[in-house]
C-alpha cells in the first residue's frame, strides 16, 4: 500500500479536492522528493483547501512552482 509520502501530488490533489490536475500540471511537483517538512506543509495546505472548497481547477503552474521551490527554501525553517 502506498503511503502519503510516496503518492504523487496529483493523486493527493484528487484525494483532498476530488479532481485530478490538468495533464499539463500533473507532474509539476515531485512530492516524494521534497523534504519531509515541505510535504507536511503541502498536506496541511491541501486540507485547508478542502475545507474552503477550493477547486482543483484553480491550481496553476505558478502555484506549483511556489510549492516546489519557495516552500522548501523558506517555510520549514520558519516553523
């Protein structure tokens, strides 16, 4: 059985938000390769997105870049 940490970001989006990312965005983040702190932040973000009924269709390439690049560099040291 796959763990959350080994699932693709697209699969996590589908689990939390009920829809897969568009094909052009599906491989935008290599979730399993991100640091553990970053994965926890992304999971928390997806849970909050679910609570606010954020549609998966609103995720864009800029958001993916921020999650994959800025989040690992800036947020984990701040918590």
